[in-house]
C-alpha cells in the first residue's frame, strides 16, 4: 500500500489516465475530485461491499422459501 500526503489543490495521477485532486480537507474528512475515463468504474468502498454481500446472499437463496413466498404473493392478489 502506498500512502501519500497531499494538500488542498494538490493532485496525484494514476497510470496517466486518472487524476485525483484534493478539493477540501477538514476534521470531517477529505473531498476528492476524480477525473477519469468513462469506462473506469468509480464506487465508494461501502457500495462495493454491499454489492458483494447481496451477490453472496443471492447465491445462497433457499429456493423453496422463495417459491413459497412467490406463491403467497400470487394468492394475495
């Protein structure tokens, strides 16, 4: 892991394609501006973790419970 110190207004480059600039820094955190090609996916880590958890849960779905629930929904219409 590389750890860098940057001040407000300073940037760093990733692979000559992605520029990350520190916009603001205070006791609440850091605001970053990211300039990257459209094909580069940029997500907050907690969203990536939530997506992985959802995918993992989908893999372990109890199909019988889903079918029972689906049947209950159809009956309630």
